[in-house]
């Protein structure tokens, strides 16, 4: 059977502008949340906040959870709890 290609069935996908606006705003908001979480000590909430950032980046942007966990690790490494644990070891 001959391999035929019908150009009339070719489809082009055009991403709506609203999608780009949503992605930009989500990145902007999550960048601010990450920055605020990194410079402040929320005590026992540091871990849930870091995991929320890891899960949020994984779910919203399709990046791997490992990359999100890396972001969480960066945040936790600057926490007071991390500094106290480093002093004790």
C-alpha cells in the first residue's frame, strides 16, 4: 500500500495568548513564594512549604518531582533548623 500524505489533514496548534499569560503569572507568583520561603524561617512549616513548592512546580509546569525536591532542598538548607542540625553534627 502506498504511503500517502494528505496535506488537508495536517493540523497546526496555536497556543492561545491567555495560556502564555497564565504560565507567566504562575511562574512569577511561585518565584515570589519561593523567595519569601527562602528568606524567612517558618519553623515547623518549613517542610510543608518546601514540599508544596516541590509539588506545585511538578504539577503546574510538568517538571520532575526531583527538580521540585531540589528547590525544596535549597529552601530547607537556608532554614534555622538546618543550621542548628549542622552545628550539632
